[in-house]
């Protein structure tokens, strides 16, 4: 590691896994760091994801041909995307930008690739330093296809993986059964990603990182950031409980980042991809790794406290009440997929993915204000890219070269 930077007073806005990772690496450099968030660490979106460190996902959401697929996806009640009609006028500009981004799919993948290449090593360091190594392992993950059509539609994704050096194996029926004997014999093909890690309790990982940060002298305040004071000769985060002076501000508030970013001069088209999960009793025999049924667009992940089913995407904003009907329909498919799975869900949950239409986060220095840094908008890769994002923010604050060209992630790209 390079020489220690001059200590600074830093406020991180956001106590999800991205914000706590930023705080961890900044505190490791010796800075005086405070985190502000109205929720406890990990109680937001970081609570409920599938736990996959998905270093394989170099292909963007905005893939060529997406526009042709949209009518079929929206017409399928069990499909990967649900748009509530009342929210359609609000999400329409975001969807328009998503379609435009399909023309830059190659450039987006090229920008995702270096972050993903560093993600696993950064996670290993984060888990080890925070005393959370027991929560992190590397079993790989499995994408399953019960129809030849679904597997054929993965060809473009596989092309991106080959182009950017992502390792994968194509498995046939018998090989699938050897790897995961508990699965029903209904899958014709699978793609196995051997290099992907898995966090068997994302909330507990966030809590461990936060606890380690506190033990090393950091502070976490249950306060909601309202605005920023960026006057000449002063800088501070204003919450509903007071004013926190800072030499450096890091905005890592996930799905709640857009209005705060706007107040900092960053007009970004951030919106919310709502994702659901159900917690089910652990089956016997069980799965040994996360599995994704591509035909029906859900993941089963063997968490330490049960089996988690995560759904696709709903567009309805931050305020609409949850609609668990799609999740309940998917439970029937999950039982078909995994015959040992019994019973009804123990709990259901709704979370909010902070997503930008081009599948890239906002990561790096503000182009408008000195001492302001951004780390939000990680869409489906929030857990995956959390540790490397935290390390990059610490490098920038310290004046170190992060080793990655950050220009594709700047807020001013919009």
C-alpha cells in the first residue's frame, strides 16, 4: 500500500453495503469518518439480495434487440419486468434512455469489465478485514435453461463473456444433475460460472463491516441527509438532526441518491428497479450454490437462515405499496424446480435497486464540487461492486491512482 494520506474529516451518506464499504476503506486510511443514514446498516436494499458476487455479468441490461423483446416481456405475467400503469409516465424517459443505451452495449460492457475484474479481490479483502470471511465463499453460480429457446437467447450474453475473458462452462443435463442433485431433471442446458462468489447473508455482511468500522473509531448516526452546505470555505451535510462539517462528502445513498445528487449539481436519470424476495424453509436435499432459472427469471439462493427466492423487476417507484402476486406465482415454479422444497414462505420483502439506464454506476469525483464523491446507481450489481467501489473512493480521496479509467462512470455523462 502507498504512504498513508493526510487524514480528512469525511461524511458518507448511506449505510448500505456500498456506503459501509466506502467507510471501511476510508477509515482504514486513517480518516475521521462519519456515516449518516436513517436506517441501520444493511436494513435497506442491502438486506435482501440474492448474495451473488456476479463477476460474470459483463453484458449490460441494454442489450441489442431489447426493444423487440419489450412487448413480449410486458405481456408475460410471470415475465422479468412489470411496469405499473400509474408509473409509466414517470419511468418513460428512463426507458427511452435504456433503449438508446442498446446502441452502446459494447462500450458499456468494456466499462463494466474492469470493475468486475477487481470485484472479487476487493470483496475478499473487505470480508477478511471486517471479520466476515465466514460469510463469503466461492461456489460459483448456475444459470439453468429448461428450453432450447431460452438457451439460444443467451448467445449474445455468452459472446460478451468470451470477449471480456469471463470464464464459464456449458453443462448438459447429466452434468447439471451431478453438480446439483437436488434439482428436478427438467433442465436441458446450464451455464456455470465457477469464479463467482456468494455471500450467504448480505445483511450480516453489512452489519459486520459496520461493526468493524465502529470498532476502528468510525461513527454511524441514524439521521436522514436533507441537503449540503457547500459555501466558500465550508462544507457540511445537513440532516434533520444537525450539521456535520466535512472536508469530504461521499454520496452513497442508493435508490435515494437522485435528489441529493441533483442538489450537488448532478442531474442523473436514476430510478428504482423494485425487487422482491421470499424466505423459504431450507429443503433437504438442498442446493449448494445460487441457481437462476432463466425461463422464469428468478434465483434460488441457499442463505444461512433459509432458502431465498428473488424475483425480477418492477417499476413503480419508492412509494407504491408492495405487490407480492408475482412472487407468489414464482414459488410454484420454485417447487417444480426443487422437489424437496415444501411449505409456504416464512417472510416476503421488497427492496429498491438504484438503477441507471446504461447499467453503469455513478462512481468518482463530482465534476462540480471539490471534495465531493459519488458511489451510487449500481443497479443489479450493488453487492458485487460494493467493495471495489469503496476501495476506489478511498484511492481517490488519498490521491492514489485506482488503476481503472473512471471516466465512463462520471455523473456528467448525462
